[in-house]
């Protein structure tokens, strides 16, 4: 049975009430993972001709998305006997095939789907789609950090960082950046009038995660000159504004490697606006006024109390979790703003989050930044929340919280390793934070706790101590009881 595009919630309700198996794919046109999973979904529909396969454009059908609690795409809902029996969020072809097969009833729990159920019988197209999905990091919820950088990967990263004298690792491409920070970095390089190469880290998760360890720099974009890391977005901006970026290029012998700015794309304007956008000066002024009307500004569908799509609701929830005061604008109430802001920001979907008039991105990017801690870091850097507030939140993020060098699976110092072993030996569950990944936290926590070294162990927000104290408590039999009171 071919995949059918749904146009109304009533149509869906009627099909679900019939009781036969119904598979629903919630997608968005701007999400590459959605497009690849749609190929898998379409092929699976031919394997299960007695089930209904339906497609819903999540942002265009907010009533349906809301009913199924959709907050990220790709998202799948599986219905049978008139009710939802399972869901799947993310780009996982094998899981999708297994879940569909179980709902339809062709396999039993615990058994893998047959090869044909993965769409492999359809030929190489489905295999290519699955291989492409493996390279797409569509949601940080499903990203897994690497255990280390192999020699092969290290060699590859070294070649990539030297692939061009000036090399920018970014989200998206210069023509279609996928986050505000990457777009800002591109604008600065163009303003510096230099030739540069780029690599889209969203296209290759191995490079994305490996480069973080290779460079000891946890976020993107990352700018390299002759293979040497210069820094991320804030450093690029500061160097540019202070005239140091041009000097850095000159020091590396690439200061004269210039190119003309692309015609029709002057870089001195905010948000990617060009003379060719067609926006009137009045509308441009209005958009700038709206964007700057609050330090944290969210353009969404609906209001925080009554969001009209799951993506908008998700961003509101994230901002509330971060305890941030924010202002919103309902783009459904003003079509001129809705269409104009897409051009102004060069961002085609909603919601759009701005911090201090800088575009951060949409729901997927905001969710990813929250999961990685990058959002909180930006809020501190922009003066929205204080460093002390961030540290308080971090030490209370888990009942037992260890600030260490490295991770429990790959500690970067002997003292951190000993504390991890002590906690694991007592069977104590704990959260951890790699202080090597964030210099601001590393230095700030020393003052916050009045403890100059790492690791540092906290219980319910209170400092227990460092390596020596933890080992002493373990030897005295006090560690387990203290951390379970």
C-alpha cells in the first residue's frame, strides 16, 4: 500500500478507529534525516500491504502533531485496534522495521525483522538511504560520544584540518548554515575577504565527535589556520572585532590569500540579509526591533501557554527548564513577520530562538545545545544567567555528581580514575562532568567550591571532597552510607 499524505486529523481518526494497523511518519521538509527515513518508510509500505502508511508534515499539521506529542522529527507512531501501541523518535531503520513488523504481527517480540522487512529487497536505493542516515546526527538524544580517536581517524582529521589554509568546521554549508554561530563565522570570514574551506560536521558523526577530542574543543564551529585551531564562535568574533584575526592569518602566511565577496551578498548586515532580499526598510526595521525586544526572544507558533506545534512547545519547555526569562512572538498572528523573518534570518522554519539578537536556531539545535550543555554556556556568556547559577545547576544535576578529567569510561588522570573505581565498586550511580571540555566551569568551580583541584565529588549539591577524601571514606566503609542518606 502506497504512503498517503494526511490532510486532516479527522481523516486520521477515522482510519485509526477501523482497528487495522496504521503507521504514521511525522516529518519536516528541512530535516535531512526525515527525507532519508521517508525512503525507508516508503519501501516498508510495500512489504506490509495490509497496513496503512501515512505521512504528516509536522509543522503544517499542528493539531495532529500535538495529539501525538511530537516534539522532534523524524517521529513515528504505530496504531492498532484503535489506539497507539508504540512510537519511535529518530532515524533508526532497523528499529522502524522491527516495530512495524511487530505491530502488523509478522514477527514476535525479541526477534529481528527479516531482511526484506528492512527494504533491502527493493535494491541499492534503500541501502544508500540507510548508509546516509548513519552519517546524520539529527538529534543529540541519539548521538553517542566516541571512546577515543583511533590512529586512522587521527590521520583523517589531520588531513581535514589542513585541507585548506583556512578551514572552518561548521553546521551546514556557507550557503545554508544550520546554526546561528556557524552563519556568523562564515559572515566574518567573508568580511575578512579570505578564501576558506568548510566541512559540514552534520554530515559525518565520526568527524563531529572525533574532532572534539582531537582539538579538545567541545563545540562548533571550529576555525583552523594551517592545521592550528584558532577557536570557536566567540573567539572568532573577538579576534575579528579586535583586528587580531587578520593578523593571525598573516602570521600563518595566508593574509594575502583573498577572494572577492560573492556579488549580492554583502556581509555587513545582520541575519544574512542582502540587498536582493526584497524586504522593505520598514519591515527590516520592524523585524530588528522585534528580535531585540528581549534578550531571549522566541518566534513560535502560538504562545507559551498555548503552543500550536510540538516544536514550539519543546523550545518553551527547554527555556523554562533553564529558568530563563523570555519573550515570544506568535508568527501565526502576523503573516508579514512570518514570511519576512524567514528571509531576514535565512532560516526557513519555526520556531526560531534569538539570544541577544543572534539567531541560535530551531528546535533540533536548541535541544542538542541543551543536551550538550552548550545552551547553558551561551546563556552565561551572553550575560543571561550568571556563572554561579550555572554551577549551582550543574552540581545539583545528579544526586551524586563527579567533576573529573575525562569521562568514567575514559578518565584522563589517575585521580579521576580512582574515584570512578571507588564509586563503581560501591555500586553507586553518579553523574559526571568533564572539566577538560569547559574551561569556564573548570576555573569557576574552583572558586565556587573553594577547592583548587580535581576531581571533586558532590552529594545533593554539597561538596564531599577530592580523591584522597573519597578513598579514605571508602576504606572506612563510609562512602556508600554517606552517599545514600
